[in-house]
C-alpha cells in the first residue's frame, strides 16, 4: 500500500493545519512552493480558504520574481500571476 498523498490531499492537510492555527499563511505558501507542480496547481488552489487566496494574491502583488533566489519560487509566482490575471476579484 502506498503512503504517498495526492496533491489535493497534501493541500487539504496543509490548509487544515492553517485553519487549526498550527501553521501560518507563510508556511502554506512555502508548502505550495515546495509541492505544487504545473499539473497539480489547480488542485492546490481549490483547497485554499478565502483568507489564503487573499494572502497569495497579495504575495504575488508585493513580491516580484527578482527577490526570490530559487527558480521554483519564480515558477510558482508565474503560475499565480497567470491565475490571478484570469480570475480577477
């Protein structure tokens, strides 16, 4: 039996920890950067609470790719930028 979590399960677990107050929004961001892929991006985004959606949107608006040292952070920023351009609030 595999113990691997699906992307949706991982995202749900991370968001549940946030809801319980055991991790902060910044840690949800870190988990997103560490585990989301182009294929699983939508699954992860579907699990975010409205508060986390706001946090992620603000994070994208405030932080630009040049401030991040890791390519994966730039890639996540790109996915979110595209997402928020097509899902205007």
